């Protein structure tokens, strides 16, 4: 659970968390060509596939998977799928969610992330690792320096992991679609959008 935090602190290290097995293959080929120190985070178990062979992948790029106007869900790795499921269900409640998939945590695609957050005025990062110095911290650092936007970080809250089936663990820690829905609903209700 600490790997993203540890690896992103190493100088010149590229940190990638592919969303599914299709993207992992593309990331592996990209890493083999880039001639730079790189770390790729993979899930132990099979995860849902939400990209295709035609879906673009480039080291250092983030991708808007769904447009929205009320809040941005920024997911990395397999959490992006959970964000898509949550966004589709929140749409039925009248909450318009933008989903940004961020497979490269370092270097961060500042342009895509900032463009989305300028539009929605608030964001939530979702990762299945420690939020301290992890993906959410990387986005928080970016916003603190460039665009002071309200941000909620979802992930492991300074605690050790537990053993269990992947779906059960995601639900237990509130990182499945249901957990994301509840957090997003509360965040949108209680947090004003920031617009500069």
C-alpha cells in the first residue's frame, strides 16, 4: 500500500498504475522504450477491463473518460473503473461527474487535471494505496501551487491493509463504487465549487 508513495519520492522515477490488463501491456511496451527508471503498479487479481486496444496510452498523460460539470473523480489504476461505475450511478441522482483516468502518477499530467478541475471546481482522488504521499498527495501538491481547488483524497487512511478477496476489501475500506458514491454525494452537498 505504500509503493506509490515510496516510488514517487525517488528522483527521476516514472510511476505508472495501469487501469487494466490491456493498458498494462501498452505501459510495459512504453516503459521498455523510454530508457528511464520506471515503476509499474499492478493488481494481484484480475480487474475489470475498461480500455480497448485502440484506447490511447502515453506515459505522462491522463484521459477524460466521462465529461461532467459538478465534480471531478480522478482515479488511478483499477480505481478508475470504480469511478466510472460510481459516476454512472450518480448521474441518476442528478450529480454530473467528470471522470479522469490518471495512469501515470509521475510525471503528472498537470494540464489535463487542471483543465478538468477548472471546469468542475472540486475534485476527489481515488487510489487503493496510502493517501499520504500517494496519488492524492501528488494532485494536492499540484493544486496548492497552481489552483487552490477543494480536493478530497480517498484511499488508505494511515492504516495497514488486511487480507481478503479484492472486492470485499474495496467495500470494507469504502473504495468500491458504493463508497465512492457516498463520499462524492457528501462532498458535493457540503463543498462549494471553486471558480477563479
